[in-house]
C-alpha cells in the first residue's frame, strides 16, 4: 500500500468517522471562527489603522487564542466520547466509510461545520469589535478599573476631559504599541489578582512623546507673551483675612522676530537632563545646547564633575506640565480657590482654619470622609458658635459639602493617593517644580548658574497684599 493511501485509510477516515459528532463539530467551528477573526485583526494591524488601546490586547492576544485552543481541544474530546460510546455498544466498524461527498451523513457533517462557523464568526467578531470599541473609551480606561479612579476623577475636572486617555498614553511606533498591549494585559492580570502598585507609579515611562500629543492641539511656539496670574490666600484668623498675589509670568514663545523667548521659548528641544530618582525630582545634571551649537553643562557640586548614570531626557512639555490631565492640588490651594470662588463662604468665621484641619485629617475611607467632614463642620459651629449656625445654616451646609468634594477629588485612601502624592512641577511654592533646576546651585564650568532671579520668570506685582492696588489699576477689582 502506498504510504499516502495507508495514511488515508488508517488515520483520515477513522478521524472523520469519529469526528462526526456534535462536540467535535462545535470545536472545529469555534476554532475556525476564532482563527478567521484573528487573521482579520492581524491584517488590519498590518495594513489598516491599528487600534491604540492597550487592553484590546486582552481580546486579541488572550481571549481569541484561548477560544482557538479550546475549540481545538474539543475535537479530540468529541472523538474520544464517540469512540467510547460505539466501543461500548460494539459498533466500531471493521472498515471505515470512504470520504465520499455523495454520502449524506458526511455531507451533513460538513454542512453543520460550515453553518456553525458562520454563526460563530459573526458572534466572535461582533463581540471582539464591540469589546474593542468599548475598551477605547475613557469610561473603560477610567471607570471599569477602580485602580484608575484617582486619575479619572482628576481628568474629568481637567481642561483635557475631552481628550481620550489613549491619545496621551500610548507611545508612537510599533515597539511601544506592542509594549502597551503587553503592559495592558499585565495590568489587567495584576488587577484581577490584586497585585497592582498603590499608588500607580508616576512618571509614566510609556507616554507618547509629549510634543506629538500636545502639539496636536497647542502651538508652543505661538507667542503667548505675558500671562497674568492672580492668587488669593486666606488666613487662619477669625475673619479669614484675604490677601492676594499678582504675578506676570513671562511665558513668551517665538516672537514676531522669530526669537525664542521666555519660559516657553527657552526650554523646548534643547535642554537635556539626568534625574537621580525615579520621580524626576532630584536633578543633579542639566545640559543646554546653545544657538551656536555649543553645549553648556550645569551640575550641582555633589555631582563631582561627572555625568550621572541614568536616562538622558530631553525636556518637553511634561517636564513642567506633568499634571496637565490629572491635576491634584494641595489642601491649601484647594481651599483657597474654593473660598475665592465662594463655594466655601469666607463669611463663616474661622472657616479657613477649621476647613484646613478637616481636609488634612485622616479618614479610613472615601465614604468615611464624605460622612464625617460635613458632620464635624456642623459640630464645630454648633458647639463653639451656635449663633453662626443659626444665622447661616445654608452656608455651613454648603461649605461642609464642598470640603468633602475637595477631599474626594484629591485623596483616595484605597489607592494610597494622599495630598501631595503626585507633585506638580509647574511652579515652586508647594513642590520643587522649577527649582529642581533653578535653585542657584546648578553651576556651569565658567561660573554661571541656572538663574534663580525672580524677575527672569515673572514680575511680582504684589505678594500677599490685601486689596493690591495693581488689581484696581488693571480694572480687575
Ligand atoms: C492630555 C494628556 C493625558 C490624557 C488625556 C490622560 N492622561 Fe494620564 N497622564 C498624563 C500625564 C502627562 C501623566 C503624568 C506623566 C508623568 O508624570 O510622567 C499621566 C499619568 C497617568 C497615570 C499614572 C499615575 C499618575 O497619576 O501620575 C495614570 C494611571 C493615568 N495617567 C491614567 C489616565 C486615564 C485613565 C486617562 C483617561 C481617563 C488619562 N490618563 C488621560 C497625560 C494624560
Ligand atoms: C485634543 C486637544 C488637546 C490635547 C491633545 C492637549 N490639549 Fe491642552 N488644552 C486643550 C484645550 C481645548 C484647552 C483649553 C480648555 C479650557 O480652557 O477649558 C487646553 C488647556 C491646556 C492648558 C491650560 C489649562 C490648564 O490646565 O492649566 C495647558 C497648560 C495645557 N492644555 C497643556 C497641555 C499639555 C501639556 C498637553 C500634552 C500632554 C496637552 N495640553 C494636550 C486641548 C488639548
Ligand atoms: C519650563 C516649563 C514649561 C515647559 C517645558 C512648557 N510649559 Fe507650558 N506653561 C508653563 C508655565 C509656567 C505656564 C503658566 C502656568 C500657569 O498658567 O499657571 C504654562 C502655560 C501653558 C499653557 C496655558 C497658556 C495660557 O494662555 O493660559 C499652555 C496651553 C501650555 N503651557 C502648553 C505647553 C505645551 C504644549 C508645551 C510643550 C510643547 C509646554 N507648555 C511646555 C511652563 C512650561
Ligand atoms: C530640567 C531643568 C530645568 C527645569 C525643571 C526648568 N528649567 Fe528653566 N532653564 C533651564 C536651563 C538649563 C536654562 C538655561 C540657563 C542659561 O542659559 O543660563 C533655563 C532658562 C530659563 C529661563 C530663561 C532665563 C534667562 O535668564 O533668560 C526661564 C525664564 C526659565 N528657565 C523658566 C523656568 C520655569 C518657569 C520653570 C518651571 C515651570 C523652569 N524654568 C524649569 C533648566 C530648567
Ligand atoms: C524659574 C522660574 C521662577 C523663578 C526663578 C521664580 N519663580 Fe516664582 N513662580 C514661577 C512660576 C512658574 C509661578 C506660577 C506658578 C503657578 O502657575 O501656580 C510662580 C509663582 C510665584 C508666586 C505666586 C504664586 C503662589 O503660589 O503664591 C510668588 C509669590 C512667587 N512665584 C515668588 C517668587 C520669588 C519671590 C522668587 C525669587 C526668589 C521667585 N518666585 C522665583 C517661576 C519662578
């Protein structure tokens, strides 16, 4: 017997004979549907617009392959069950039927596989498509995964609440695309088994290059010029005495003569640094490429003249705007702003002092804080200043609720995100920020240092003055 014929008679015919059972047929149909969907997806990845979402990997790298293998596994299971049943009934034929399309039983089996495959294909590909679309939405990234709650909460109230998470969070290029998929899968597994880091680490290594993302909407070289900043501060006395700082920031940009000036003009694209810690807070070494192509190094004395080990990072938007989409504030800033807006009324005596204490206290959970903050504020007035509660019950109630909201926007006990967990690099009052480099300690070989001159960055028109004259001059107050 020719080997081919032997193979056909000894293997193919028995396989088809035993394989003609519902379990194996269903297995075959599942496998082929999963297979076709995967191939379709890979073709789209190769030639079409790939889907950016890291969690889509769950469907295409885990779920579909799992279905594919489960389907394959069902085939021998069905064969085994049928073989065993026929054996027990003594019905195993001496000669296996020929493969014959005229045999209605064989044709029937083929029909079942075809119909089931088509149905399966529709179901599997629809499910994957819907799943992928869902996973692309900020709702999925931010909400279905409670781990993201701090970032999602801050994102919703940020200027960027309409920018998709994936627009900023997936790096460019095939490698980072693939890495994001693997990361996303890893993260879902971590979340499933409760092994995720709390809080989620920052900085994010896998961010799309800032200039790619941000410059899609902002033009950094646009000359913004000067930006006026007015900040109100309330004191801890009975009257919550209000003072204001008025600052003109020299934001600059590219001016009409094409010079790069000011805060925006001088950093982008030509300043590199090495950080000594993972949060990029301690920066011992900075290098600037000058317009003539020469380079100036600035280092702290402790660096000892050598370039420290570590990633050499070219400064971009995120080195200052690290909290553009997820701004967590300090309790001082949160309360001062709420009082300036009137959401927490400055008419309530001692509200600043008492509010700060309530914001900074420890609560076991979010719910605990939501209940206790308003309650304790009422108790404070009930016990110490009942006349205030009698006259301004509404304001006390509103203040209590607003304080609780401020807390819930910034503190997330279950993720170990507290006040100050994620520093903001934009200024220098609450965190090192600009002073990570502009501390007067970063010196070059010829003795200059990165400036700490207040006037290089801003003009201070008023610092903590009550009713600054400049505001009325400007017609603001
Ligand atoms: C406008 C761009 C942008 C958008 C949109 C955005 N992020 Fe971010 N995200 C950032 C930046 C910038 C950081 C901080 C990166 C750094 O410091 O390296 C960050 C950090 C994070 C972190 C790390 C922890 C932390 O707080 O630093 C998580 C988690 C995160 N984002 C989740 C999300 C989710 C979920 C969404 C959508 C609901 C989202 N991001 C939308 C830019 C963005
Ligand atoms: C899809 C468009 C889009 C992208 C991408 C985008 N922004 Fe914005 N951004 C906006 C819009 C629109 C506003 C103004 C919103 C408003 O005033 O309410 C804004 C406001 C801002 C502001 C001023 C308000 C604030 O929060 O202080 C800063 C700073 C800013 N963006 C920085 C960035 C940075 C940094 C990135 C990149 C990580 C970025 N943006 C990416 C659209 C975008
Ligand atoms: C050296 C730090 C630094 C870098 C780098 C930087 N910015 Fe800024 N940017 C600032 C400061 C400071 C402000 C003013 C902050 C404020 O309003 O409180 C600002 C303000 C802005 C604003 C608001 C302008 C307005 O009119 O209110 C936008 C938008 C912005 N930056 C976008 C960007 C983008 C996009 C990049 C990257 C291409 C970038 N910035 C890089 C420091 C920086
Ligand atoms: C990673 C280091 C680093 C950080 C962080 C940084 N800068 Fe700078 N900055 C530099 C270097 C380097 C120069 C160029 C110094 C020189 O040429 O003498 C510079 C120059 C400047 C200048 C021009 C000074 C002059 O005399 O012309 C301004 C203004 C400025 N920075 C503002 C800021 C502000 C505002 C922030 C924070 C939002 C900031 N910088 C954060 C490194 C940094
Ligand atoms: C490298 C740039 C830089 C230098 C140098 C600098 N500042 Fe600032 N400063 C900033 C920026 C940026 C902001 C705005 C922060 C923000 O947007 O919240 C700011 C804000 C302020 C504010 C008002 C904001 C607040 O939160 O109360 C005061 C007051 C201030 N600076 C004082 C000073 C003094 C005094 C000096 C000199 C010893 C100085 N700064 C040096 C960049 C600088």
